[in-house]
């Protein structure tokens, strides 16, 4: 296990809270007060993608420093990279595909059941790509999120919580609570599928003892959602 757990967990909460404040801050979303397809949208959107990508890599760096300082587990062990045989590669990709389908089902069912109750925030509407440049920037962000969020939450923080409480279920709940902090800008209703998808990704990571299927599914899922919103608003 990686330790000490408590200081590291507390260190992750401020950046999550700061990111939520960034998303809630009206001054960062000028298009809330103007036409969404205004000339100001692309520079502001690209700035947002840059800030969020930087935020994700800062979280990754924090986790990496924690691993290196203790040296009780290697990066390869934490990720669970066991691609020594082609059967393992095919197995992980197959599980990633099944996970992606499950995520899509959760998303579609949530939209069908909770759609009438959803009142998307202005920030959420603002985060829809309006042109190809914005779509590509968001795709890069989505792929980054797939790797970094799985590494940080399902990998590092999950182990920290396990070291803290010694119980896998409780550790998973704590990890999901911290994970949800970075998605509160989407609103409480949209947080339901986020948490459910987080549960699926946690189960897959614990079952396979590998983050790779979740990284692939998470990155592809975020990317497909980004492009579906982009195509819908062309």
C-alpha cells in the first residue's frame, strides 16, 4: 500500500474544489452573456481546455510524487500493465469495449429517466464545441481525462483509501466521493450517471487489477460524448 493516506487525500481536495469554483465562475464563460457562436467562444473554450488539462496533469503529478516518495509500488504495478501476451491485450480491450457499452447504457437510461428533471447550468451548455478546432481540443482533453482520472482515482486514491480504512468497499466509496467533486459543475442530476459510471470503472479496476480497460473505456467514452454534442449542435 501507498502511505501515509490522510495527508495525500487532503491534498487532492483543494484542487478539486478550486476546479469546481473555476467552472462556476461566470467571468470564465463570456458566452453566457452573448451568442454561443460569438468570436469570443473559441479563445475562451480553448483556455478552458488548457486549464482543465493542466489541472488533470497536476493531479497526476501529485500522485506520481506520492508514489516516488514511498517507493513501495511501481508505476507499472499501480496501472496493472500486464501486456506480456497477446491474449491479455485482447482480453483488456474486450473488457474495455464491454465497459464502454455499459457506460453508454447508463448515460442513455439516465437521460431518458432524469431528462425531464435536468436543468443544465450555463457552464455546461457553454462546454459544447462549436467548431472543429474546439472539438479536437475537447477530444485531447477527453483522452487526457481517461488516462489521468483512472490513474489518480481508481489507482492511487483507491489504494490510499484502502490504506486508510482497510476495507475495499469503504475505500471505493471514499474514492467515488472525491471523484464526484470534480464533476459537480454538471449539476446534481447529471452527477447520478457520473457516480454510476464511476462505480462501474471501480469494479472493473478491482476485478482486473488493472487500470488499462478503464482508461481505454473512459477516454473513448468522453471523446464520443464530446463529438456527439458537437455534431448535435452543428
